[in-house]
């Protein structure tokens, strides 16, 4: 078994504009201090905790293709302490998502969770917020105009 310094490092974050609100997830996968993959994805209207869990789920789905020994870093104490079995999961929606994550965890030989302060998770946070911003920009830009101004049937 490799030492923890050689584990793939995965930084995750979920962001919500409101709680619940428009949400995005960010995932940064690092190997030997180099970024090897980034994910920014809009995940609809979610609570902040659900967005954090969706970020973890996406990370676990993607990282298995890279390595089966990982270290997950999150600025969500709730997620880290629940995954480390220090806190119980009481929310019904999170329990369902947690079961899906537990099934994904079974695919890994080594998986560790560590809480980090928000300032150490800036890359994942930026990605999560970028996903929301990109969706807002799409929604605010509207649909492209088709036809001309004189296509009215009224004469």
C-alpha cells in the first residue's frame, strides 16, 4: 500500500445561491501536486448540503477511472463527519444520496475524508460557482432572435 502522500487528492465543493437555490458543483483531481481533472457542473435547484453530496458523488464516479486510492478534501464539516461515521444522517434525501455514495466507495481500495478550511478549497469553490454563473448567463441571454421584425401577421 502506498503512503497517503501518493494518494490521488480530490477537492470537492457544492455551492447554492439560496438554500435551496440554484446550485453547482466543483471537483478538482490532483496527482503529484498537478491538476489532472476539473469538473464544473450545474446541478439544478438544491440545498447546500445536497450540492456538497452531489459534488462527492461526481468525484467518486470520475476518480475511479484514475485510481482506486484517494483522499477527499472538503470544506463541508457535515459531509466529512458523516462519511467518517462521526455524524448520523437524518435527512431522508441525504440518506438516499449517501447510500449511492456508499456503493461507489466500495469500488475503492483506500478512501479517506479530510475537512479543510474554505480558503484551502478555493479551486473547487470557483468551479462550483462558475457552473452557476454559466447557467445564469445562458438563462439571461435568452434565445436567439429568429426571423425579422416584420413577420407579424397583422397588416
